[in-house]
């Protein structure tokens, strides 16, 4: 996967960078023209999505006020989910990466845009250790990594299944895992309300397991349990919103 020859050092403003350069350099080192472009896109999306589907994030300070690299996990209802989180973090100057399925790389413009917006691909259904190591480096640089353990948009609670790849990313970087939940986006309707809530980060030290593999399994289980707890609490607070 390449866009140019790559520089291996400082990135160039207009040409000569590969997609791997965008994945493997700190977001804050990306060329200024690209960052300005994404900033403009973020500003437009912020206004547009709030007009079409008024959304609100509760306890947003938990998301924007922590300077550490964190793995952000979230239930997946629609394409609005990552937009709202990324818009919020970009506006707060918190660097965030988004894991996306590699199938999107078949669409050239999508790869071009995602690479500049902080996205990086994962080969679903495989032991994609390159992506895991890449995520570890991002987390250790202080970037957040947003991932959807369900793997696809879930239209019914009975269909929800989660994958644990996010936990090994966090474990290798010794990074906390932070749960986020969303409701109201499964069936987006014009001016339909969408609500999100952010939980406290789950620290590795608060787990009961002490061995590496057991810790990994506990984090995989605990992370999504916290997401669904947040989701169910939102549903109680906003009756009729799924």
C-alpha cells in the first residue's frame, strides 16, 4: 500500500509520503496542509451532523481531559459513531486514530482521506500483528486508538458479538481502556436525538487477574461489559431511544 515513495523521516507537505508514513508518524507530525484540511472537514461535520441528528456526549471531560494514550472502545450503531467521537477529540486537540476494516482500501479516495484523518486498516479475521504493533506505537506516543470490538454495525442486541483484539493493543502499550456508549443511531432519522456517554478508563491495575493471559481475558470481558452498562443506563435515562 503506497501513495509515494515515503521519506522515512520528516513528512513532506504535498507529495512523497506513503500511506504507511501517515500511519506510522505522530498525527501532530503530519504535514500542516493536511491537518488544516482535516480541521476544516471536522468543522463542517460538527455543524452538519448536529443539525441533522442532534448528538450529545455526556461526561465528555473524561474523553477530552486525559492526556494519556488510551484504547477507546464503543458499541457500533452507524457511521455517525466514529464521526461524533473524532470530531469531539479533534476540536479538543486530542490526537485520535481510528481502526477501520481493510476492505475500504479498495476505494482509493477513502484510503487517502482516512490516512490523513488518523485512520489505519486492520485485516479482519486474521492475527494482524502488524496492526497490533502499529497501535502499540500510537498509544505509547500519547495518541488514542478508537476501535469497535463488535466489528460491524449492530442492529439488534441479540446480534452483538465482540472481538478482543483491542485488549492486546492496550496491554502491550500498558494503556488504559476507555468505554464509550451510543444510543439513537441505529435508525437515524432527521432531527432524531443521539446520546453518548463516556466511562472512566479501565486501568490494568484494577483487574483481579495477575497473569498476562488471564488479564487479557478479563480486560476483553470487562471492557465491553462497561460499554453495555453505559448503553443500558442511557436507555433508562432516555426512554424510547434505542
